[in-house]
């Protein structure tokens, strides 16, 4: 991937990533007019088998005719080994100069990423010119989580790794029924009420660490109960605390709360400015309200201001 392509997409926020079934064309205009930083046109789980070919053509049409602004545009293809994967990648990548990324579901090992990258190499060589297409890996199996460090470093085209919790829950054979919601069984006795633990902490933390080590963005899983804004915000706050850059959404109403959680609020921006002001002209660490502030905090502060679009 060229420095221009990677830099342009890397500089764009990816707080919210709205997934839209490509078979539901009535939703396209609303997604294009909404506030999501990224939109994924889904050819996989959101589309029944008898509508796969029609959905692929709908996605191609939407990418070619709708004004999506400067948001990151992706197509989630069907997984490797399905009857549709190869055609999804070849037809969409060939016909859609607006395409930013291919989202590969069920990414289970580095080969999966390199396979898609090799296809894209050939497609781009044949078409000549245009932007280079990145890859987002959906890690949603125990095997994928077990190899996420190698997946995250598999190829320069890989730009983000997304935690696919629904399929992960199914393969782990957990008794959960709502993707993203806490399981009340996973709790410790406490007073006045049991302390709920996060049963997905291991996978979330491992994926985030692998991504940051490889220089790609970690994106959190969906929260399926789109009516539960408080639960969504709590889920997003947990993943933000682990270093995630954003979260998938399955309903337009989820976009604003996700953007709010992953975008620096006024208090964080004020903290960043205060830290940089304290350190300006200092020879090292300084104290602020009894807390030591040093060069690490300066880097954190500059990143907050960058995310907020505010000059340091």
C-alpha cells in the first residue's frame, strides 16, 4: 500500500463502523447521510444465500453511484472456502474505484490475509492506477484469536482487525443470547450486588495488544441490543479503555453514542492542553495536582488533540 493511501485512511477517524446488508438497498441513502466514520456493505451474514449475487451487484452499484463523502468504505465479502468469496473480491475490487477496504470474515491465520492481498495485487495490476485497497480482518473464531498476533502482522495491506463476537460466542459454545451484553453468570459474589466480570476480556485485550504492536487499528464488536444505549456505551467504554479505536454498529441509532465514546470529549481535550502547557519549556517531568507528568503524557496529549482535530 502506498504511503499516500495508508496515510489518508490512517488519518481519518474510525470511531464508528456501520454495517449495512447489501441486500437492503433502502438503507444505503440513510447510511450515506449519517454520521458513521466508516460504512461496511455486507455480503456475508446479513445476506441469505439466494441473494448473494444480487447483493454483490447492489454493493457495486452503491459504491459507484452514491456520494459517501470521505468516510471509509468497505465491503464485507463472504469467507474463504465459500462459493462466493473469489467472485466477491474480484468483481467488487475491479468495478469499484471508491472502495477503501475488503473486510474478510473468519480470518483464522496469516494465509487468509495474504490470499486476499495476492488477489488484490493481481486486480490492481490489471486495472492500472487508482487507489490501493486495504484489508480489514474479522477475527471471530478461537483459532483466529489464538493467531491474532500473526494475523495483525500478516501483510502491509492490513489496516484494522475487528473482533467478531457473534461467531466467537457460537464457537466457544457459551450460553449467551445477546451479542455484547454481559453474562450474569460470569460474576463474583459481592455486596450489595454481585460484581459482573467481562467474559470477553481475554480476547479483547489480546486483539488490542496485537493490533497496536503491528500498527493496525483494533475495532470492537457489535452490541446487538440497539435499544440499550446505556449498555452500548458501557461496552464501548470498556473497549476504549483497552486501546480500541472504534466499534462496529448495526443500527444508525448506535452511531452517535459510539462516536461520543471514542471521540475526545471536552474534559480530555482540556487535560491534553493543560499537560502540554505544563511541559512546555520544562526539562523533564513536572507535578500536576500531585501526579507526575512527563514525556509519555505529552505523547498521549498530542494524540488526543489529533483525534479532536485541534492543533497541539
